[in-house]
C-alpha cells in the first residue's frame, strides 16, 4: 500500500525544518504525552498524527525523501499506520513508542527497571533587544528563582555520610506496576515508587537542606548570548538550564524568546534592512551623492541623474547577518522619494515652464 503524505510533519511536531534529531524526539515525547488517548483530554487521532510524523522525521532515509519530495513523498509497507501493531488495533508505533509510555506510565509494558525520577521543568522567558543588538548580537543576564541542584547532597537526596540502600518497596526498580486495560489493550501501568520517588534507592538519613528531594529553590543568574541576525519571535534554547530534576534526574531546558523592538528608520525583510531617503527634485534630475544612514555607519551613495521617485538602491553587506554563515550579511535597500516643491519662486516657475515647453 502506498500512502501519499500531504501533511506538514514539521508543523505537526512544532519544529523547524532544520531541527536536530534530539529536538524532534523531544517535541514528539511532549506532544504524545499531551494527546495520549488514555489521558484526560487526550485525542486518539492527534496521537496517531504525531506518531506518524515522528516515524518519518526520526528516520534519516524517510526524512530525506520527505524533504525532497514534500507532498510527493511515498511511504511503503508497514510504516505509518499501515500494518498490524500494538494491541491488534492496526497501529505500528515504531521507534520511540516505548519511551513515550515510559514518560506517561513509568514503564513501557515489560516491567523492566526504569529511572522514573521526575525530570526538571522547562523554563520560558522573554527578552527584548533593539535593532543594533539584532544585527550585532547581544548579551543578557537572566535572573531566575528556580529549583537548582542541591549543593549539599549533589542531587542524590541523602545526607552526606548517610548509608545508601536499595529501596525495599520497589526492590530498586523505582516504580510499582499494575495491570491496566485500555483502548490499546492490556499493559502494565507503573507508578513512581512513593518510598524512593523513583530513584530505586534510599538513604538512612535525608539531606538536611533539600529534605531528600535533591534540589532547592534559589535565585540564579544565567548569562545568555543572543546571536547576531536573530529574528523577532525566534527562540534561543539552553539545554539543561531549566529547573533541576528530582534526586539528580535530568534538568529541564531554558527557552529565551527574543523580541526585537521597532526602529524609527529601518524595517527588516529577510536579512535585508530597508529605509527611505528623501531627495530634492534637482538631485533626482541632475544626479548627486547623498549620505545614507545604515545600521553600521553613514554611507555616501550615488544618485544617478534621472532617478525616479520610488526607485530602490542597494548598499551591499549592510544588512542583517545570516545565522550559521560567518561573514555573510544581507544588504541595505534604500527607497528614494523625490520631493516636489510646493512653493516656488517666480524664477523657478519660469525655469519649470521652459522645461515644460521643451517636453521635459
């Protein structure tokens, strides 16, 4: 069976076309967790769509074909939802499905020991920069009050010197299992062990600072470098700079959404900067050299004789840098506006009338 894929898989997962494998996997896990049909407010159709997108984008060969052919991409055989898969429902979840169930239920159905400690939350903040900073880059110190790794126990939750032992409740698995029947069939649902909070081990004495959680809330200053050429609304991600996880679990990420304040003279179009320049009628007719303000400096630009109002001129290399392409920048485009005088002297009128008679 050949299924023609007419959907934007990148848009379905909420990632850019150039997203890394890790970014795609993280987006998939987050969306599948949100829309799983066994969760309150879950959506089975959306869940299928997300999984279908991930199966293509997580496979290098399929992703390359999809990027090349777009709506003409063809997926054969058991890919997508064509084959008989989990629970006899006609779904083939492929790679990553087990990880999703690990996140949602604490174990993918085999009862194997998994790290079920709670990972740290992601943090999102907004930062405003101006046009100069957009073009040349910027630095900000982000001040946050967040959960960070406990510096007394280094995140393990035990008082220094306390005896470490296997959790007697979960036998070191970090989770307690229970068989559950659902839309997809029967499988083993797991709960985080209440005794060790998913770590699989306990200490004879809890850390006096974090009380066994492995993290504490504290003010923190994070230096952030905003790259030159960033667009308004674009996000800078810093892996591991979100909140610390429980008892040494993985930290969340920090997402900085950048907002570029408006400029009174320039606008941006792609990597080009645009501005307008007013010149006199005589300058347009006879030609001249005028000073143009760019984002970097004042540049003298030649105005050829006979220039018309609305014409565009290009100053190369004075636009916005291309992110990821060192030394490459857009251009500065100047729109010429010819000012026609409203009030003219008797002599000026005479000259204009003479030009008019000569057909100019």
